């Protein structure tokens, strides 16, 4: 079952309701994303990305998402 960029955004938004989230990808399995959230303040980039990946892990494990390239940061 293919997943949409909008579905991924909704998954992340459930856990990060105040985040700025942009997810792109049109082949149903490979995506690029930008997540900006205050919860990232004080975290290094790896910690930020791990927190987002933990949210989508079930979809990665099921094969619905093959790859999500992420850019993450705290708001300026």
C-alpha cells in the first residue's frame, strides 16, 4: 500500500502539532522532508532526525515508506 506525503505529514503532526512540516515525494515510497520544531532546540541533528524517524518507524518497518530524507532544525 502506497503512502502519500500528506499521510506522512499527518503522522508527524500528531506528535509535533506546532511544527512546520513539508514533505515531498510522488512515487509513494521515497520522500524528502523538512521539519522545524521548538522541541529540537538543544538537540544535535542526529537527535532531531531520530525523533522524527521514531514517529514514522512503523511505516518504515512495514515497507510503506522506503526512504525519507530529512532536514530538521529548531525555529530561528
